């Protein structure tokens, strides 16, 4: 995916790095990866939890935080730095877009959350009987 093709959802995002907040509540949360974009209705976010990344090995290039977002049809896991800064905006329904950006750049914006990996596990949809 070419990042230049993604247009901002607002004129003045609160953060400028990997997480974009918008003043009017967005209808969807977009998760922008290196090769695809997935989105889910923000009102269907049922639960989110912040915890330590179990794969963090103490190196500066390994993300220490893991944020898990539960939707009825999928679980989205974000790995990154300072993800606790996303909790209030998520609770308020103001996160419009989350981008995965190279981990080596995380130290450049120390006053913002930084997402380096996005993992999406979609649940199998029930099949209709004929």
C-alpha cells in the first residue's frame, strides 16, 4: 500500500504519527498495514485491553506494549510504544485510523503512541443452512 494514497480524515489530527483522532466521532476505525487496509465499525468495539508485549525482549527496537481490541467479528492486536495514550480516545470513540509504521522510527515522536504491527484475526462466519 502506498501511504501517499491515504488521505487524512480531518484537517487537524491530534496526533501526527500512527494514530489519528478526529473531532466528530468516526463511523469506522481503519487499520492500515503495509499491504492492506481493514476497517470495523467503531460502535462495535466491545472491549479493549492494554498489556505488556510478551515478545518484548528489552531491546529498544522491540515494542513493549500490546493493545487488543475486540469486535464481534475479529480481534485486532496492536504492538507498539506508548499505547496507553490511545485508551481515552478509544473509549471516547475518536480513533479514526491506525497505521503500522516501521519500528525504527518510534523514538522520533516520543509524545505520541506509535504502532509498529497490526494483527487481525477474523472469526469464521457461521454458514447458512440451505
